[in-house]
C-alpha cells in the first residue's frame, strides 16, 4: 500500500473520531411489571405496563450525550385479579408540558389511572394535576394541585386538594 493511501486512511479515521456526534431519534417501548389494589375489593391486580418513548439526543456543553423526551406514553395494559381471576383493563395517561428546571415555566403534568374490572364492574379512577420545579438544591418541588378519586360509584373524593 502506498504512503499516500495510508495517510488518506489515517485522515479519514481522524475526521471520523473528531466529528461531533449527530442527533439521534429514539423510538422504543419497554415493560414494567406492576401491581395495584382494587379499592372496592382490596384485591391485588397484577399487570405489565408498557411505555412508549420518543426522544431526541443531543450533545451538551460538556460533550456528554443527553436526551430530550418528546413523548412518554403509557399504553393500555391488561391485568388479572390475583384472588378472583377477574380481568382488568388499565388505562393510564400522562401529559406533561414545561420545564421543571426553568422556574418561569414549571412542568405541569396531568395524569389519570383508570382501572376497569371487565367482570364485576368494580372500577376505580384517579386523576390529578401537578406542577413541578427543581429547587436550588437540585431536588424536585411538587406543588400538588387538584385530583379526583372515584372508587366504584363513590364520588366523594372529586376535586380535592392533594
């Protein structure tokens, strides 16, 4: 091999190593085994929650790769009552806006967790709105706003301060 070809190869390798990393889009799902208790029957419900995440990566000022989450969606899950064998549909939603590290626009999250018993109808629902900022010490500060909790047909916990 000629010296010229060897130098050309070394230059290409050096440029490849020195080139800044390119932004990448991550589009993935992952499963989290979970349990909850039915507020009407006290039965444990076992389910696997699947999350869909879309994020973009970037290189920060220190040269470290970071990720900005674009979407974080919990998908509908199916569960089973441990004692009864009842089948459940678990619908979880989470919508967040803002930036918890920017005090001028704290993160706002609206969440809901609806468990539907397809057998007896022993359904329950939690929904809430939370505002979050990151304090000077780096710890999250959550200002709870309002929430709703419905256990079966009991609507006594609607619009409560959390």
